C-alpha cells in the first residue's frame, strides 16, 4: 500500500475535527515534518486561528516515533488529550494502518495519593499520621472537599486533579497528594500496585505521543533524573511561556515558616543534639529575616551568610541522622521519615545554593503582607540550560502565536540559548524560524490606536487624563472592553473610578471571582467590561461582540526594582549589549503581542486595540514594539477611533437584535 502523503493525512484530520484547511496550517505541517525528518530545530509563529495543534500533531503521528508535546496551560493540555488527539488518531487510523497511542503525564503531586488517602498524612507536632478526614469538621469547606475526594477515589480512573469537577482547594489537595520527594516509591508503598501516578508513567512509556507541561519538561531537564520517557521529538506549544516556566522551576525559596516546619517534622526522628542544632539555626535565620530589607542582595550580608551556612550544616547533620535510627512507636514510620526528609532536604538545598554564591544566580529578599518574609534565588538566565538540555539529541519544534518580536525570531531564540538564525557553532544548534501567518485579515478587522495626546505615564502616578480617555472609549464601544493593566493596583483604581463614572457598564475586576467565572460573565453580557493584569493578557479567549475593545493602560515594562529582570538587564549591559532592548523591551513586546491577540479570535471579529501610552508612538523603541503586534490598521486619531468603535457597536447591536 502506498504511504499516505502529508496533505492527505492533514485533510483527514481537519475533516474529523470539523474544521477547514488553512494555508498556514499546511505550511506549518510541512515545516514540522521536515524538521522531524532532518532531526533539526524549528521555531514556528502561527497566528490565532491557524489550527496549529493539528499543524504539529499530524506530522508527529505520521512520524511513528515517540513524540513529547509540552504545553503551558491546562486548557490546551485538555484540548489535546480529550479532543484533538482522539479525533486525529481515529481519522488517521485507516490511512496509517495503525492506531497510535497517546497519554498525558504530569508531576506526581497532580495525582491522588492512595497512601495519604487511606493511611493519613504525617503531622508536624506529634509522631505518626493523623486522619485528615476525621480532623476536619464535616461542615467546613475543607471537610467537604476532603469527603468529596474520598468519594471521588472510587469513581476516578486517572486520579488526576484536573479531572475532578468542580475542583477543591489547594489546602485540601495537599492533604491527599505527595511530591516526588515525599513519595515512598512503588516498591515500598502498600498501594504501589494501584498508584495513579505510577499508572500514568506506565501509560506514557507505551504511548507514541505524550502530552505534558512545561514544568515537568523543565524538571526533566534540570534534575538529571528522567521523568519523561525517552523520545526522539519534542514539540513545545505556547513556547512564549517556556523561559518563565523553566525559570520558575529553577527558582528556590526559603521562608521562616518553611524552615520551622522542617524542624518540627525532623525533631523526633533524630537524636537530641541534631534536633537542637537545627532548631538553633532556624531561630537565627528567622531573627535575620525579620530585620532584612526588600531587594536584591548582590552580596550576601555577613550575618545572613553565617545563618545560612549554619542552617545548611544543621540540615546536613539531620539528613544523615534521619536514616540512622528507627522508632517502631511511630505509626507508618517510612511515610513520616520521607516527609521529614523532603522538608529538610528542600531547606538544605536552597541554603547551600545561596551560601555558594554563584555568579549565575540572583538572590533577593521579599516581604509580603500576607505571606511574610522570604529569601529567593533564581538563575540569571536559563538560556545555557535550555541550549544544553533541550536541544541535544532530539528534534525540537517550538510554536506560539507570538515568537517573532520586533520583526524576527532572534530575541526569543536568544532567550532559548540559540545563536541568531542561520548561524551555529560547536555548541550552538542550527535552527530556522517560520511565520505561517494568520487566516485573519488584521488590517481590515482591527485598529491599533495609540493615545499620543496623553501625558507620559509616571510610575504609580495619578493618570487622570488616562482615566478620562478610558471612560470615553468604553462609552463609544458600548462596553465590550477588556482592560489590560500593567499592575493590579492600576486595575483596581481604574475599576473603582469607572464604576462611579459609568455605572451603566458593569466592571468586572480580576480577583473578585475566579478567572473562569469572570471570563464567563464577561462573554455573556456585551455591556460588561473586564479589568485585570497578567493572566488576562494571555488567558482570555472571547470571540464575538463581547470583546471589541482591548485597552492597555501602558507599555508593560518590568518594574525597575524587579530583582531578576534588573539583574538580567545589567548582565547584558556588562557584556556590551543593550540591556533595555534585550530584557525590558523584549518582555514588553511579548506581553503586548499576547494582549493584542485577545481582540481578533474569529473571522467575524472587529475592534480596536487601544494603547494609552504615548511612548508607543514617540519613543525610539516604539517601532520595535509595534512590529511585534498583529498588522492592524494604525492611527493616533482619537476622533476616528471613537467613530469606528461607535460603528462597530451599532452593528453588533443590530446583529444581536436580528438574532433574537
């Protein structure tokens, strides 16, 4: 039988999901197939509506070797595992004459732990375990969540938290799950044969396509102990998020609460001398944390350095001692020891890392009203790690709607550890970038408006003229506004002010309800506006008339006092580069591209992206930022924009009336 061609396979898959083929999708599928066949690396920018999931799934399934697909969001993981992959496999089965298997794999803490569920969880104050189901009041939210989880255990096949609907609180889930460090291991655990996490890993070993997340991909790369099955091809979707997710996994944190928890858990499992040494070190650390001032620590203060070394050494002694003695009076001693060991090892590792003072790490102190003081350490850059761990011995395709910043892929490529496109060295992988465009006609569907007449925004300053402008734009649009703010404080102030100015247009504010509820309510009522910060810049998909105006209050540069960003910017400058463009402008361009992408989500969408920051029109870097956005029709004419919004609003109202 003749081997089916890629266009045949793509046509079958697109038909199966009820879609229509798009030129960009075909171009993408061909580029991905070529990269897989060559074992090369590819960056693909595929605009909203391209159908990029099928653009990489079809060539991946046709390849026949194991492929790992890593995504950033739960929504896309579920879409792939529950909709796209089942339909695509069914459609390709007759042509491929085989039925590729697929599986989803997440970190261990995402799965229900049967040992915790049946035996209880270790407690800090007393030996042994306690029954969290008896301890929690049945009428409390925690008690109700725990009872639901116990009932769910008999219904679920996966044990995956994300399959539990509706969900439960983080506090409840923490009592029935374990981290990889806390896990007893399938061989030692009485429930190892039934373990949900182990079953997921076994399914992944047999699957041709494994769907996972960026965090697990990062753990697989950073920790050296493989958690993903061996694979020849890696596809990273939502790749604009990868660097921040890897940075998050590689970031360590130390808090007094965390250290004291480790002390309590280890106290009765080691001799008195070791326990006292750790207690004394913890008290010294806590005293210093009460005195410290927020900000980056370019050099560790001497007293803090001594405290961290004392903590490190005390943890090392406890780690050695925990396994040296046994106490049969401790209920389920293995589980209690494992959790204590995990807590102490976590404190040891961060204390040692900060004490070592690597030039490649950034250390800073934070204080939150709610969470208290913390000491944090993060890598100056993850580019070297990604270059070494991600691109070796496999073909890697990275795709997103926003990878091309300022007109090329080199900015994103550099953050991934790649040389400029078309160049390579001994340790610099060769790659190419492909922009497959979008099926949308951006110049006809959207307007990019820059409010050039407004005063230049000052940090945390009062922007009365911006609020006046925002009020007029919302009135012209008849509501239908997604407000993207560079800070939560800015979103709150704007919501408070506009609720009193234009009460006829309901203003939803991020944090007042769950994100899912906010988006649902925003989509349901065209007069409603939704204001918020970071997760709204990237997480809202509301096609149709409910979102016809996307407003950015100002260019979302990182805060000047952001320890990690300012350190990265300084490092680029010290190396002779342009730190502002490489770090701050790239950060802003990526967020603005994502934010502008909220406007046009379907072929019938029309509207305006309004940037209430004159610098986009007047500053030298403005052209770089504009080149990172969709190719909307551009104007600084406020009257033209108001007329356009009013016309779009009138048409939407007419269509709504006709559909009733």
